[in-house]
C-alpha cells in the first residue's frame, strides 16, 4: 500500500515538475523580441536635426525673422526687441523694480508680472513701480541671427 502511495506521490511530483518546466519553457520562449520593439521609429523627415525650437540658431540667441517689428521675444535671460525694422536691441529680463523676470512682450511693451511695471522696446520705463530702465545687453546681427556682443 505504501508502495502504491509512493508511486502516486512520485507521479504527482513528476507531473508538477513537468508542469513547472513547461511553464518555465513558455516564459523563456514566449518573450516578445524586446530589442526590436524598443528601437526608435525612423525620423519622419529623414533624420533632420532638431535644435529645440524653430526660432533658435546655432550659437545665436534667435533668428532675426523670429523677432517681430514693433515687438520682441524673450530668449532665456535676454529680451530681444525690434522697435523699427532692422533695429534690434537687447535687455536683461531682470525687472529694475524688485528683480522679477519680465515674462512677456505684448502691445509694444515689455511686461513684468510681479507688480505691473512696463518697459518700452528701448528698455525705458512706461509704467512703474520700476523707475530705472532695463539693463542693456549688447546684441548684434550676425547673418540671419541675433547674437550677444
Ligand atoms: Fe517688476 Fe516689481 S519686480 S514690477
């Protein structure tokens, strides 16, 4: 009797062992081809380099064409304006009131969000509480770009 139970036990354990092997086998062979599914898709434009934005230039602050006449753009810590066609000016974004960063150029003024100061496109104060103009950052046109200097 105990010999029969022993046989059954052996068969049962063998079945479990085979089942585990079969499951393990499925896990090994059932894996999807991970390397193929993780490869990046090909670039739709044939691999053209992107530099983080259409307005930026290699080594320059911004393309001249990205600075509207009678307005300006903020590039990092520099405000670049074009008060009249072909005339570009640069200023620090640090507001002269209490040091907030100006954040917008709209309706012909450079605007500080903290207490409402507004500056002309030449950096002078339009509306306080700021009393001093924005600090000048020298910029120049180099090719089709605006560069510091
Ligand atoms: Fe700009 Fe006060 S810090 S208005």
